[in-house]
C-alpha cells in the first residue's frame, strides 16, 4: 500500500474571518497528532504538498464567470456580481487572497487523486483541507468556494473512470449531488443530519438521481441525536453493499467530523468510535481512496477523529496511546486518559426508539427503491 498525507504549512495557514467556525489550522493540529502518535513516519507513507488546481481543470465544473468574480473579489474588487456569486456573506466572507488560498486547499484533493491513480497497488491519500461539497458551478455557499470533489469527479469522468463518493459529513453534499445526479458513472452517497433541521435543507431519500443517473444518487437523512449505533447501521446496510455492487475505479470520501456529539453547528450524537469503524470499512472496500477533511467545528475533535481514521485506514495500531502525556501534563487535544478515542455515547429512551424507527424506514426505502436500479442487494 502507498499512502499520501497531503499537507503544507501554507495550505493550513489562513482564515476566512477571525470568528469564522471553519478553521484550516485543523490540518496542522492533525499533522502534529500524527507525529506525536507515530502514525506518519512509515515506509509506505509520504507527506506531499498540495498544488493549485489549473484553470482548465477548475472549468470542468466551475463557470468561467464565477472564477473571474472569485479572483476579482480576492483583490478587493467588489461588484453586484460578487454578492450574486454568494461572496461577501457571513458564511462565505471575502478575505485576502481568497482565490489562491481556496484553490490550494482544494488542490490537495487533485494531487492526492493523481498519486492514488498512479500507484501500482492499493493507495490512499488524505487531504485534510479539502471536502468543499457545498460549492456550485457559479456560486459559493456553506463555507465552500471551490468544490474540489466536483472538480476532481468531473476530471475522473472525463478520463473515463467511474467513481463512488461517500459523504459522512453532517451536512448534505448538495453541490456534489447536483454535479452528478444525471450520471450513472458516479455513485454519490450522502449521509447527513436531515435537511428538515439543518442547512442545506435538502438531501431527502427520494432524491435518487435523474435519467440514467436514477439510483446512483443515494441520500441517507438521519434524525438529530443519531448515535454511533444507528449511524453505523445505516452505513453498513447501505454504503457497503452499494459501493460493492458499483465496483468503482476509485472512491472519494468526504470525512467531515461535524457529526460528533460536541460539534457546535449540528445536532448529531456520534463519537469517533464509529468514525474509526467507517474509516476501516471504507479502507477495506476501496482499492484507491482519496479522503478529504470537510466539516468539523470542534477543532480538537476534528483532528483527533481524522487521526483515528488515518491510523485505521493505514492499518496502524496506536502503540503508545499515552504519547500525548508528558510528565502527567496533557500536551495535545486528547481527552482524559491520553487516548484519541472518545468515550462512547449511547442514546436511550424515547429519542432512540423514535430515531431507530426513522433510520429503519430510510434504509428500507433505499433498499426498495434505489438498490434494484444499481444491482445492489440490501
Ligand atoms: Zn458539514
């Protein structure tokens, strides 16, 4: 196996605005944890810097006009078009060098994809600064300016490759869905807190794709307070059989950590114990895998969860879970006891019973309506 951690100090050193919840420094925190826990200095692992995405590749998804407006706004040139492109809002503020910073953060996904495709054997790349699943061809939204996933997905399709996209971020991957909903060469799966309760207010189970793409778009909306047990149930009963039936050339995974119980922007109840199990499973069924960071607004939890997922996919057992403690003093974001894993959370009582019924209903719907169209067996 070849494994690539896509990182440079430059790509993690910027901010949208001082109080914006999206913190690119999560990538630096993650790198520090990987070093601290001896999860990166291995013969099969390389640290590779991201590169900006060339314009002709960006244009496979984004419009020429949007890129022009994005570049102009980066230089402080604001027109009526700027706001129409979703720029200058509290979610997507205009910041210095916005185009270049966003394009570098997104570019890690392209670099990772190329490395994984070039590798002769199984390969994995992780771009902690990528995963901008909400950006559209002509506008920014939901903290996303350049949609690295849609851009890379369009490139893969141009080159005749079939890909599966797995999105376990707490928000529906609306921009990616819109890019591939009429394409049967892209299996797009989004698990998320239901759009009845949270941005982007869509992603219901009956959006199954259009035309030849019918069945190849899978939405798994989940109720608030969904816990590890129910999230894993939906994952193993839908994602695994769907991807195995589809047999993609490459898998892209948006591994947002905003599903965690302590995330300030969402209402899910996961811990990184289920995150680890999903990472292990995705690593198992993907010969070529590109992971991206995505959401995650409790920044300590985000880097911890990604470190756990990284170790799982790379097959590294965390030899020294107490490496985070020096002389009894915590030096990192580890929870008490020095392990990177969270304490488990079990939701019980009426909320759990209601949620279990709802999750079972969604699983059955997808098994009955979507699965026959893609030859998957639930
Ligand atoms: Zn999110």
